[in-house]
C-alpha cells in the first residue's frame, strides 16, 4: 500500500519542488496529496481519519506544513494535529528561532528550509523521518532557557508540597498539573547535549566530546523534543482545565 | 558636630511614618478656634469703637527744626488754606493752652528715652484729649490769624490708612497663635502663642496710635505705654523660656524658667510701682538681656544637638536681638535731635516690630515655602537696619537729614542686594548644586538608570544626595504616596521605585539634615525631589519607548523584505533551471535573510553568533564533502552591533563559499580569536591556491574587502603553506565599537 503524504504549500512552484523532494527521498510508493491552504488541508485530513487519526482509516504518514498560508498560520494546523499519528515537518523560509521554536512546541518533528539545495533537503527529510531531528544553535539555546525557566518555576512549589505533605495526607492535588512537571525537566546529559548544540557542534562532534555513540546523542535530542512537546501539551491541559474545558 | 545626636534610629522614622496623621479641624478644636476668633474680633471692635468715638483734629503737621509745628495739610476747610503756616497756639477758652512742640506729634511713649520727656508727652496727651473733648478748639497761626475748628468724633471711616493693615496683621498673629496652640497643646506651643499674642497686641496698639489726625481716647497714652513695655518684656522672657523646651527640653530648663520669671516679675513690680528711674533704658536693658539669654539658650541647644531647625532658630533670634539693639542705640543717640529724627526713630521701631512679627509667623511654616512672608521679613529687617543707620548717621556725624537718609537708604539697599542671597541661604540654605549641574546630573543618572535598571534606587539616591547633601541617608521598606518633609524640616522622605517601570514606589529614602545639617528641608525640596525622581523615570520611559519604536519599525521593514522579496526570490530560484543562477539566487536569498535577521534582532552576543556561524558553515560544507576545522577563542563575551554581526556573517559566508566553489579544497580551517579587543579571523583552505583576485567571482572578495573596511579592519590573502590560500582579517577596537 502506498504511503500517504500531505504537502501544504500555497506557492505552486514551491509545492512542485517539495513533491520532487518527497519522491526522491523515499523508495516506497507514495500517494501525495497537495493543499494550497488550511481549509483544503483540513478537508483532506478529515477524509483520512480526522485530526485524532481514527483506527481503521489509512492516515497520512508524512505532513509538510508551510507556516505562512493565505487563510492562517500553519501552527494552527499543527496544534490541531497534536494527536495525529504522522511525521509533521514544517517547511519554511524562516530560519530564526522565533518562528521555529513555536513550531516545535506545537509538535513539529522537524523543519526544512525551503531555500536549501535539492540534495540537502532530501537528506534532511530522510534524517527527520528516520528520527534525527535537526537542532540549530539558536533553537538549542532557546530550549535551554525554556526548560531552565519552567524547571525553576515548577521546582519551588513542588518542594514545598513535599515538605508539608510527606507524612500522612499524600497528594490530593489534581493530577494534570502535577504529573507533567517531572517530564518537563531535562536530564543533565540532555542539558549537556543542548549546550553543545547551542555552541554549533554537530552530533558527531558532540558524541566524541561526550564519549558516547552518535545515536545516543540523537536519542537525547529526540527525548528533548518529546519533553518540549509534552510540556507544551501539559500547558494546554492546564489552560483547558482552567477554562473548564476538561 | 556634637555627638549627642548620633544614635540614629530607623524605628523612630518608621513610627513617624505611621503617626503622621494630620490632626483634623473638627470637634473641640474647631469650636475653640471659632470662639478665639470671635473673641479677637470683639476686642478689635471695642478698640475700634473707642477710637472712632474719640474727638479729633483732622490735620497733618510737620515739625520744624526749632521744634515748632507747621500745618502740612487738612481736609477741614477753615484749615486748608492755612497750610504752610506755623501753629502758635491751641486752646479752648477757659482752659489752659496746650504746650506746643514736636512731642505732640509722637504717637507713643514707648520709644521716648528721657523720663522727663515721656512725662511731658503723657501730660500733653491728657491735655489734648481734654481740649478736644470740648467740641471746639481755637488755633492761632504765625501770621496772626486764628480760627475755631470743630473736633467731631473721627468715626469708623476716619481711622486712617495705617490702622486697618496693622489690625489685620495683629489678628492674623493672634489666630496663628491659637491655631498652633490648639493643634498641639503643650508648654512649647503655649510659649510660642504667648509671644505671638504679645506681638499681635503690640501691632494692634501701633495701629491704634497711628490713627489719622490728633486726638486719642482719654488715658490711652498711659495705658499704651505700660502695655507696650510689658508686652515686649514678656515676649523676650517667653523667647528665652521657649528655647529651653524647643525643639527639645534642655536639662537646664528649670533654672532658665526661674531666672526669666524672676527678671520679668522684678521688672513688672519696679515699673508699675514707678521705681525705675530710667524706665526706657531699664526696659530696653531687660528686653535685650532676655533676648541675649534666648540667643545663648538656643546656641547651647544647638551645641547639644546639631539640628538644622535649631540652627535656623538661632539665626532668627540673633538677627531679631541684633536689630533691636541697633534700633535702641539709634533711638538713644537721636533722642535730642529735632526735625525729622523723632519720626524716623518711631518708624524704625515700628518696622522692627513688623520684622519680629514676620519672623514669628515664619516659625511654624519653616519647612513650607512662604516666599512672600520670607521676603517681607527680609525687607522689614533691612528697613529696620537702614532707618537705624540713618538715625545713627544723623546723631554721630551731624549729617543733614536728607544726606543721611540718602546714605542710609543707599546702604540699606546695598546691604539688601548684596546680602539677600546670603541671608536667604542662612535662613533656608542654598541649593548644593547649580541648575546647570542639576540638569547634567539628571541626564547622566537617567542614562545610567536606562542601562542598569536594577540599580534605580541607588542611582536616584545618589542624585538626591548630590542635590541636598544630607548628613544621613537610610532606606525604609515602606510605601509612601508622595515625598514629605517631617520633623519641621529635619528630614525628607522620598518614595523610590525598585525599577523604572515599577508602578508603585517600593521603599522610602530618608534624608536627614540637609546641607550637612546647615539647612532645613522645605516643601519646595519635597516637590523638587519628587519631580527629579519623576523626570528621571520619565526620561528612561521615553528612551525605552523610542528604542521600542525603532525596534518595531526595523522589525516591520525586515518582515516586509523577508516575506515579499524572499518569496519572490524563492520562486525565481526554483524556476532558475541553471545551476549557477540557482546558486546565485540562493546566495542572494541567504544574504537577504541575514540582512533581515540583523534588522530584526535586538541583540547578538558573540558567543551565540559563533555557534550559529559554525552550524551554518557546517551545514554548507557537509554536502560539498568538505571538512570544517573550527576554533574559537575569546577572552570575553560581548554584544555585537547589528553592523558587526551582519558584516562578519557575510565575510565568513563569502570566504567559505570561495573555498567550496572555487578552490577545489577538501578542508576548511576557520580560526576566530578575540583578544584584548581585537578580533582575528583566519579562513584557510587546502585548495588549488593562486591569485584570489583572478577568480571570476571576484565580486564576493570585493564584498569581503568592503565589509572589513566598514568594520575598521584589514584583510589580506596569503599562501597557505604548500597548498591553498588563507585569508586573514584583523578587526581592532572590536569591543570599543560595541555599546556596553
């Protein structure tokens, strides 16, 4: 059965180009669906199992999302698809962390810069699908401050709670706030990886500097991605419970 | 500075912050005040009625050099055409004629030096009242003519121009005395009120003496004399006592009170019993003696505690006593002079009373600005000095009245102009800083606050310290809505925010004893301090708004460039077909992105930029199968300007592009080094080498040269050992160009 791919890009020339990149990247048979705006993309996704990916329907396996679209921002779609079982990749002209970081927070598995050479894009796309998310130094730096900030905020009340409730009463606090706090923390290793990344080191260099295998470094990066995503989802959950939605 | 005041207790200030609830004018205070005001008005009304009912001779006289009286002017028709004639006699048939000399023109016996003269004056006044009471008097003039004139009661409208302002001033003093006493009943305020009331009464009597025309109620002269003498003695005694308990109670308060009581009682007994042979001299001696005692007491109080309030009091007291001594000497010296001298003496004395009254009025409002009152006191003081000097010149140097008047006036004015600032400074003190320096400081502090917002309170405190030069400063963690003067000007509380953006001030800066204890804080100072703080914060807010506006505008331009031109270039690139043109457009696009990022970013730190450069180069070299050797060393991290960041980004990109596309290299070696403010960049490859200028894409190298020059550095290309070429860029003054 063909692998289903959705390419969302408003510029027809760029869409064409991305189609070529996708075809070049994978040897499997593919079924590429193209969408020029958010509305048609949503329609296609609804046909393919809806945003949560219903069982029994063949969902998209790969989704390329452009950020700037005629009827909105690609981030909206990413947020809707947070439960969708596909590899989501942002294709954009923006390489600054102000644009990319929110995309990663909304659950993007990686990003491609549209102005890169064809070969570069093919290689990057393959890497992402294989599970090697890219991280630029700027994004790494931003991740570091993100986790440092939320970690510090989360640590203080937790310590107080433990001190007061260590004896008999146990935890009576609502679960959604309490649980993700632990996930949001980075391990020392992950922090180390991020620090190296922020200084511009490649994964191979980091592996040799830390004395570990390159795929271990890769695992760390994937774990950081997951935590970022989890933390953003936890924030969404807190927000939702505050607004009485859950 | 005496050490008695050194235990400076923050908790006391904390308490004063809590306590200072203004006492309200409700309840018994208001009722008592209204009652006091009615009482005062009633007294004035009685005096006014008595003066209005007394018969009078409405004419203005001038003494001649020989002690005779010349008619100057009169609204009475029978007298009007006799102006300029000398009065020979004033009598009523059946009564003894009145002795006519210049004494008749004296208004009070208070400042008559000679006992005999004073007795004659009183006698004359009694006689005059008796004559005027007959309803008609006859006047004979030097040209032989005589005329009969009616002496009607003067009526309320005929009290003259001087009566009303003096009465008003007296009432004001009276009410201020009550106000102070009612607000804080106690010994100190009672003594102050006593002084103020005495002087108010004095002014009321002066106003009554100076009604229009001749003729006062019968017996007024004698009562007036004794009252005024008593009032002066009591005032001086109260002053000496007051300083024993204000601003703080002296250990020697009791003996001082006792001494004053004995002196005042002794004087009263002697004066009323008529035992004092030289009444005026004795009284002046007692008054000046008590004044000197007050000066000594306040000086002693200042030695015990160097409080600026006491310092100001000491100045007030010594000035008042000094001028009184001057007036006394002048009057004593001029007692036998004829002509204008007695009138000048009387005026000098009256001005001195005004001076004293204005000083007394200033006391409760020391820390509040009372510009008008201050200037009035100054003019009155100088007037006293000038008129006294005038008398002394006439007496000592036998100058003509006009010459001495001109001389004294000139001297007085000279003293006024020269000493005004000095006296004002002594009274309330000078600003430590000139206006110009203040502005300079304001500007500097505003810039520092902008750069280091976390130091806002310290910077503002430094500015205020330079402004007021206080003896002590301390911080209180307290909220205060506005700057405030406390302790009668001893301290100033200024609320300061923690951050320039803070909505509410978080702490209070307490400054104590302005000008190193030489000056008291005034309400003006509080306002100035509040304004200074406000201005600094406003300047910072303005700077920030400007910067924010600039950043927003830059970001908008960047966004537009990136979105519009970027999207078009991208389309163009996809459609290029030709590999070279595609690469060229890609570089253009990347340059555009560098440009827009440079515009949009607010800050690039060198260490951050280096990380990005490395990742960028790595990403570009990898597909071309080139290996990157990267080394970076810096003795410190610093923020890059937009120009430095974009310049270096493009230089690096261009040099690496050359290595990729033109050198056929396999290795690229990049060394970046920041040492003592100089940035060294070396990009070397192991390619085919040769003359870089000969490369077809010389465009890029020209760009490198241009950018290095723009950054104020130098660039050169060298052979890199056996193979390849190295480019060396040196940028001196790299940290100096960047704002810190």
